[in-house]
């Protein structure tokens, strides 16, 4: 491991150490949830969960499992801190996108605990750069109380088909309407923009549909402004799970394969548009 030489006696001071041979395996996942300046990191023995939120209406979580890292050491039950995502991603890309084939940037991420900065050791081609990023008091993240027992409808699609739908829908619309039903239209996305209504339908036996589990007809509207950030994750993903619960809350879970073929997940929670619900008769 290129950065193993950085491991010195000083490692005792760190409560969290995470090393990667290829920094892109974490930077791509973080870019998929970067729609606000700050993110909350929660590390446990299972890995790192990174959370970004907006206006108590939208939450994105990136799950980076411990086995993605070549080295993952955590000395407390859980370690939590908040950092500026823009600064972090700038540091992770400090060597730029390497033009040399096969050349990757290695990362060693260390944290000493509350009040200390997040320290990044980045190495490429024998050159090591050290970045220290100020950490902040973590804010309590929202609990959307989205549990599988309350899920009413669920479909799993190949991401290609959803990317195609998003490109065809009218993004001048304020909302996207999602209809999920055991009967026709089964799974429908609708927008109501300047050019009128646009619908994309998916039959339950479509080649793009991997799983179709809809128990009752549900039609909910979600603000396009809240759904747009999730298109970053959609662009990177190979599959997407769309679920709604009995309150109409939406879960979009994206399966993303990194450069080494390992799987990470990014999940977006979005609350339904109450204003629209009130306007309906």
C-alpha cells in the first residue's frame, strides 16, 4: 500500500483511520450526494455513513462499507463529525484527474476525535500531500422513520431506463408525480410543465423492471427541486430501488459499482409535496 509508510507511532492519536488505494472510490460516491455545503460523517465498525440534508424535506445518505477500504480502524463504538463537502472534495481531487494510465491517487484519512481536524494524506507517483480540514459539531440528522414494514410499493429498475425517463420528462414542471399500482399504469412518472403533461410508463413485465411489488395504488407528488440532486447518483448507478411508504414518503436507493467493482449504496429520502396534496379535491 503506497501510504503504509505514513503509518507511524503517531497513529495512536487517531480514533479513525481509513485507507484507499484509489481515492475515486470515495470521491465519486460523495459527489453523488453533494447538494449542500456540509455533510455529517458517522463511522462505525460497519463503515462510514455520510448524510446531507436540505430543509427537513430531503436527506441523502452514502454508505461506504468498511471492506471497501484497504485499511479501516475505528477505536470507538462510533465516531461522528461534520465537514464542508466542497473543501473535502477539493482536497480529494488535489492531484486532478490523472492523465497517466493506471495511475491512481491513494488516500489515508485520519481523525483524532472531537475538536480535531480531519487529516488527509494523499499520494500519487511518490508525491504526498497532507490536508487538514476543520471539523464541526455534528448536527442531529433527521429521522424520516422510513422502515421496510411500512413500505406499500416497491420497484427495482435498471438505472438506464430511469435516466432515459428523466431526460424525456419536462423539468420546467414544479413537481414530479409518481404513480405506483398493482394494476395499469403499474409505474408511471408524470410532469406538468410549460409544454403540458408528460408521462413515462413502465409495465410490470418490462425488461427494465427487476422487481415489482406494488400492493395498492398510490399517487404522490414530489418537488422537482428536491429530486434533481438525486440525478447525480442516478448517473453513477446501475440499479435503482423506488419505494413509497404509507405516508407517501419516497426512498430512492441507488446501487453504485466503483472502479474496483465493489458495491456502494446511496439513498435519498424525500417527503411528498403537501401543498399539492392539499390542492387536490
